[in-house]
C-alpha cells in the first residue's frame, strides 16, 4: 500500500485525538484520586476499628489503583505514545491481588482469581521471552 500525504494526515489526526482523550482521562483520574483522599483520611482516623479496618484496606487498594493508572498514562507519554504489554499485565496482577485480599467470601471465587493470576504470570513469562523482544 502506498503511503500518501492523506494517510499521514489521517494518522496524525487520530494520534492527536488519542493523545487529547488520554490527557482528559488522566486529568479525570487525578481529580478522582483527589476526591478519594478526604474519605480515606476519615477512615484512617475512624474510631470504629472493627468495621473501618476492612473499609480502610479496600480504600487503600482503590487509592493505589489510581496511582497505577496515572503512572501508566505518564509512561505512555514518556515512551513516545506506546504502551508495553508488560504494563497491562502488571496492572491486571495488581487488580486481581487486591480483589483477592478485599473480596474473599467464596472459596470458588478465590480459586478462579488464582487461575487468573496464573494466566497473568504465564503471559508475563511469555512476554519476556527473547523471541518476542527481538521482534519489537
């Protein structure tokens, strides 16, 4: 296929649209992170430790996930508008581990989550092979 000036202009427009929307999403994530700070502080200094410790743990993990997603956007803009597969696998692993810690009522669910962790680990091992790295 011949690359024309028209194709280049379309790709630039699409890249600009993607970057703009990514920037808006990153700003929204920062806003939501800031809005979670006050309730997290209230939970941290709560007197009812029996109920608040579970809620505090859940709030800390969701707060941490905001940091992960914001750092993913930072890495996207630093790496010349490219996401590596490793970052998605890391985010999935963090999310599933926090899900296991927070939601642990059913043993069947925990086994399913462990299977997902095993698949993510295998995907990470596969993504780190030399054959994949040489092709990039």
